C-alpha cells in the first residue's frame, strides 16, 4: 500500500486547525487505498497552535507533528516537512483551508498516471486585495523577464510531489529560501491542475507588504545575477559617455580657451554618477549579504519536539 504524506506549515493557526483536521479527515477516510500521514509543522507559533496540534495527535495518530524551536518562516518550515515526511508522495498545503483538501484525490490520480510534480494553479485569488493582486502580477512578469527559470504564475506551494522530488529538494539547503523557484529548478515531470482558492477561514495572513517584498527580492537574487550585469553595463555606458564628453571638453578648451563655466553640467554628471554608483553598490551588497548568510552554513531550522504520524494498521 502506498503512503501519502501531507505536510502543513502552521504559524498561529489555532483557529483554523480544527476545521483543517475535519476537512482532511473526511478526504482520507474516503481514500483507504492509501496509507495517510499528516505532518503538521508548528513554526514557532505564539498562540496555542502547539497544544491544538498535540490534542489532534492524541485523538488521531495519523496526524504527527514537528515543532520548530522558533518562527523560522514558511520556507524553512516546508523544508522541515520535506525532511520528516516519509510518504511515497508528499502533498504540501496551507493550514487556513485556502488550499481545499478536496483537490488532493485529483492530484493523486495524476501522480498514479506517472507525473512527479502535480501543482495546483489558482483560477482566481480568492478575495485578495486588488493592490496585492496587481503587485503579484507585476512581480511574476518581472521574474519571468530576468530569470532563466520559469517561475509559474498563480502557482503557490499547493502541490503533490513524488518522493524523487522530495529527495531532490532535501539537497537544496540554502538558508535564504525561495521554494517556488526550487520546484522549477529540480525539473521532473510536471502536471498542472486548476483549483479555486478560497479565502482564509480564520485568523489573518502572516504575510504583509514588506515580507512579500523581501520574498520577491529573495526570488530575484536567488535565481539570477542579471542585476549585477545591468549595473556593469550601466557603468560601461556611463564611462563611454564620460570619455566622449572628456574629448569634447578637451577640444573646446584647446580651441576656445578656458572660461570658467559649466557648474550645472558638473553637478548633473556628479549626481547622476553618484546615484548610479550607490545603486550598483546596493545591488552588490544584496548578493554579498546572501554570500554572508550562506557561508555561515547554519541549519535552516531547529526542531524542539517531534512526534511521527502512526498508521493504526501498521502499529497493530
Ligand atoms: N506560515 C508559516 N510560517 C510563517 C508564516 C506562515 O508556517 O512564518 C504558514 C501559515 O500557517 C499558513 C501558510 O504558511 O499555513 C500560508 O500563510 P498565510 O495564509 O499567512 O499566507 P497567504 O495565504 O496570505 O499567502
Ligand atoms: Mg493563507
């Protein structure tokens, strides 16, 4: 019998978890041809998420958990899930039921048909604020433009991965993670299915404008060094212009003498070049920062407590 693991990162989800458990239990009870293991990753929640998770585990041993020592972020929590999941395939979903468990059987069908990475694409983004939708669209366009890797639009972390993919993802241990890009990077046979994303059931989203901006910069700097190249090209172009201008000034001075003029020109050139230099330094700094973080080679997450999911049939 094949085992299906479901991993669910949870951060302050005490209100959503009971609904989530009910919805998942319905699905897994209907599909007894598989063995199910649900792994809840408590990402250092500040509310009662951990005790809710423990009570779920004590009522239904198919739900196990990994509790991280503090909040490491969703990307790190997912890596913890990849490391601890034991199934022949792994489904990743959010705790807030924005990813409906009713889509899972459809994913399993595609997996049985031989696909390794069955990802769900949103047909609409639920009741997300208009501004966020616009930013998301613009961001995906930009990412597509600058990176050599196709990061798919409107595709999140809701997907089923074969254990081959999970083994591949386990090897990617960078501490500043952008998992959406990793799914594309690892390759394997992919299949798209569509789903309608609901709105968050309880609580509120942990991602605000700044954390999304940080994730976007992470996305760009993880997958392309194009910004560095752009600053090189800009530097070259402005040096070339400066050289032409230098010849022009030399000629003017030789031909017409040296009347002291040109204050506005000097200011404009200085300010422009100063700005361009600061921008380039910032871009270099962004990459240098990444090297700094990665060179420490710290573990991506630390586990405080952990309880494996157990299948009753196997236990008996
Ligand atoms: N999450 C997490 N760690 C964090 C932030 C979020 O594990 O630091 C989880 C959260 O519990 C949820 C999922 O990641 O299961 C998606 O988070 P959320 O619903 O807040 O994001 P959104 O749906 O708005 O993108
Ligand atoms: Mg959500």
